[in-house]
C-alpha cells in the first residue's frame, strides 16, 4: 500500500474548473507582478502532471514563483537548496540502522512532498541531480532495493542559473527531458518594478498568500484536464512536429517520444484554461518552444545562425508542417 494514497477527486464541471484555476492564478499573481505567462506555465505543469524548470539570472523571481505556487495549494511542500556538497541521499532518503529493533529503517529525503522546490538545481553535481530521475518519471524512489511511492500529486519546480554563471553544472539530457516545460522569467517592465518597490518595502507579499486549493481539488482539476478531447488530426500534427525536429539539419538531437506525450498533455490543460474541451493546433504551437526547446541540441555550427538556434529551428518547423483543418473528429 502507498504511504500516501492519492486523494479521491471530486467531480467538477467547466465553470468550477474555471473558477478554481482563476483563484490559483490570482493567488500567484499577487506575488508575481506582470508575468502572466510564467504563472500560467506553472499551473499547466501542475495540472498536466509534469515538472517545471525556470531558468534565468538571479534575482528575477524564480524561487518566488515556485513558493507562490506552493503557498496557493494546501499540500506538503519541501525546498531543497542544491549546493555542491548535497548528496543523493539528502534528496531521496537513506536506510539507517535502528539498534533497538536491530534492523534498517528508511528515513525519507526531502523529495517526499507534493511540491518540491529544487532551488538552483544546476549548482549540485550531476550525480545528485540524477537522484531526481526516478522520482520525476515514475513518482517513486528506490533505495537499497526497496521502492517507496511519492505523494500524489507530485510536482518538481526547479530553478537554475544560466550555464555561464560561475559554479554551475549542465543538466544531463536525461534530466532535462524529465521537465515538461522550461521557462524564463525575464526582467519586469518599469511599471511592475516600481510597484514592487512600493509594496515590498513594507511587507513580504508571500506572507499574505493563502491556499485556495488542496490536493483533493487539484486531483479533480487534473482529471478534468485529462478529459479534454484530442482529435486524431491533432495527434498526427503533434507527431509530425516532433518528427520534424529529428530530421532537421540544424538540430543534433530531436524531440523524444516522452516530449511528444508531454506536449499533448500540456496542450490539453492549455485548452481547458481557455474554456475549451478540445485541443486546437494553436494550443500545440503555443507550447512548442517551452515544452521542446530545452530537450533539443543544435547541430555543430548552428549557433552562427542566431543567438537561439533551437528556438529558430522550431519556428521554421511550425511554418513548414501542415496545419490540420478538422480538429474535433
């Protein structure tokens, strides 16, 4: 039996889905000023049962976004500060000998929570980063031959600094492929930054964030998003986009089948957030860069074509691949 059995989802309808998700977005928006796309992406990952990677320079609100999402959901939350001396056992847990019972017992690591904030994940060694691989893919960890299920829902929100920053390690390809989406916060506009100065000089906005959802309601939202219809034409369109990345001469590594599956899952939530019970091509193309770009590698010399060759290649692929007409069959 699982240590933490998943909550039984309540039954909701379209108005209830819209009301609940709007409440979560509004709660996070009280802390994150002028970044609606980042807030929406975080919610998409939560409801599509994926994981979110936030990459940007220090001080633009990466960790604040993760904390605001966690504070908006009444669930267990753990934060792991990834440092060079962090060990895999600190993440997953270790077996400790109990001299009273004369047997080993498992001590859970920090990954045992509904929402795990992996702060500055690329400051730890690749060995420690890899401790998250099984957890993110299978919702469990295996220590000394014993498997331990993680709570459900389970979401990793990781932040990382750009690789040119001192003291960073590149995430392995297998680790990047576990993240459903990668986003950047970017600098706030002048008005939002001025408002931040006025508000946060007096009080920390995170202190006023209260939970507007719990694990039971999140399970219901996830179930509703799963029911969104994907027509065969949309599935074929998504596969065509993924296959195009595998043969594009400007890309050395194309999208994996896992990436195709996660693109569809994210598109279903994207459609549900727009009030639709079916996916359209625009849902897929809107998510193509945040879902695929971090998984792809440019071909040698492709950097000469522009500062972001992978994103440029994806935009060209969207222009080349034929868009389906029938989307509800």
